C-alpha cells in the first residue's frame, strides 16, 4: 500500500506538542515471564496509614552471596551490581558487603477506595505484576518492592499520602497519582522531597510548564490527542467537508482540538464550524448543520461524555452517516449508555491501548487473568510499563549518587521498550514522545474495539 503522507501542518503540530524521540540505544526489554507477586506489595489504608505486607514479609531474601556471584558472572552484570550494592540503606539496600541485592521500593499513589477506584486498581495490579516480573529475573542487580498509598479520591488525604511516601527514604520513585487531573500541589509536595513522580493516566494537569522537574508523564494529555483524529480523517476515512463542533461546556479541551484542526486541516478538506452552546439546547441545530452543509465528518471537540452522547443521538436522528470522531474523556460509560445504538461507528483517539490485542502484551494479559481472574483493565498495561521504566532508570543511575536523587533526571533520558510501546522523552522539556502513544477505538455493537496506533490504522 502507498505509504501514508500526513496532511500539511500535522508534522508541525506533532513537533509543537511533543519532542522527537531521543537517539538512545535500543535496550533489551524486560522479560515477559511473569510470576505471582502476592508478597511484593505493602499498602496504606484509605487514610494513608501504613500497614503490613499483603501475603508476605516486606523484603524476602532470594539469593545468597555465593549464588548472587554466580548469577552475576553468567549474566555479565557485575559492574551494575557493584555500583548498586555500595549505596547503603538510603534506598532500601542492605549494608555494604552483605552479599544481597538491595531492594528499591516504588510508591504507588492511587485512589483505591473512592470514585477513581477502577483506575487505581488497574495501576495496582499492573504494578504488582511488573514487580514480580522484575524480581523473577536471574540477572537482577536489585529487587523491587511496592508500597501503596490509598487517597480514596480525597484531595486532603492525597496530600497526606504524598507526604508519607515522600518521607520514606526507601521509596525511590512514585507511580501515580492515578486521578484524572494531575494536581500541582501534589507534584509540588513530591518535588520538595526530590522524589520522581511517574504519572500514567491523568488526562489534564494544573502543573505549570517547567515546574515539575521531577515529574515524568508517560502519556500524551487529552489536549494532545488530536493528531489521531486528523490522521483518521486523512488516511482511514478521508473526509472532504469536516464539521468542527466546539463544545462550550468544555472550553479548554474544545479550544485545543479546534486549534489543532485549524492548523492541520487534512489536505483537500474544507473545515466548517458550528459551536455547541452550553445547556440542553443546540444539539439538534448541530445535527441539522451537519446535514445541510454536506459534511462527511463531524468532530466533537470536548470531553463531556454525556454531551457527546446527546450529539450522537441528534446526529443519528437526522440520519447522518458520515465519520464521527472525538477524543479523551468523551469516551466513557456515559457516552455508551447515553447514546445507545447511536454510539456505533464513532471513533475515539485515546492514550491507552488494549493489551489483549497487542502481541507484546500476550504474556502480561495471561498472567493478569491467572492472578486476578479478569482481563487487564484500562491503564494496567501502562502501569506495568511505568514500573519497567523506573527499574531501568534505577539500574542506570550514576554509582556516585543515591538512586533516589538521581532517578528523576534519568527517567527522561531512558528509553524503555514496554509491552504497550517504547517510552522515550525529550530530556530538555521532559515531554514524552507522542505519535506512537495515540490509539484509535471504534464503537461496534455498543463496545469500543481497539483499532491500533493511529498511524497504522488503515
């Protein structure tokens, strides 16, 4: 097939919103062989209080000094071993000369008892499997442990959880918070302690650019997903007359999506616009505009899933059958439930993949089903990859400094080939490389079906 040529303006749009991948060496991926991790986690209660380990001791001895030496000789990891074992107990390691690999603790800051429990639980399960996978390696230079802090979706509790994780010298980095909005006060709390924070799921942020010097976000934010929609209307379902519908109920996201389409309208297409006013009125007017203007595609620019559902219903009522696209939080239970049959055919750009559809995540998916009795939920695979990124950065931190103090800078200079995608960053802006982190879903029979990375969808 003819190679895809992006529309004019799209490369510039991507370059503006993300940095190009760093020219780093291609590392070996973490093994995909997984083992149960019931004794690899420690948790906090909903109030943030520390509890004991679930199912086992906090740290378990797995190698004697002689066995460790033999493994290192075979695996060729002596240099890393010597660098890591000499760092003392500041990050959970044993005293020098003990012959044991140190244990580094990753903090998980999650909502496990509040409105975001599904996302928090997905993080926890993905992280547990990643920790177990790492610890099953015969050539590991250090072990991993997980300490979980549950904020129950409460802002005040979240600050206390952040304070406790930041005060724990054994914690080398934090996975989370897992909320939909990345809060500046939490990042400030972790930043004051110089504790690296790896965020997987948040779609929006109140953190000012350049202030999160220990922050690493592994996904494109919702406002950065528009290239996926433009690519779809260019290559997969070419459109000639595109109706852009900016939802006044979500002006921030609507403005970002609208601006992106104006800057990179698909080649040969005409961009039409009709705003969607706040309140209950206006959906029918938009649908009638789509029909009278001869549009063959409608872009819903906004993140309110219930309002996207109402637009879908109105379009279906007018008989519109062209492409219908949206991004980010517009795809949610409120859209699927509210739109009903009118949801079918809609295409969404999202920052998460379906691991069950990825060959590289086959072992992860099977292990998740075996341990938890269910397929991986949204963000579980991405959390698994985030732990792998932290582990890789910990293994390359300079031997002259503590792991915790050095890992913040190393994270964005590390390339990690995960089960979902390869994570690379621009070290100067700390921005994740975006293009291969945007995925498309199409609603079929009331359920989202994973289509793949947007640049590969035909």
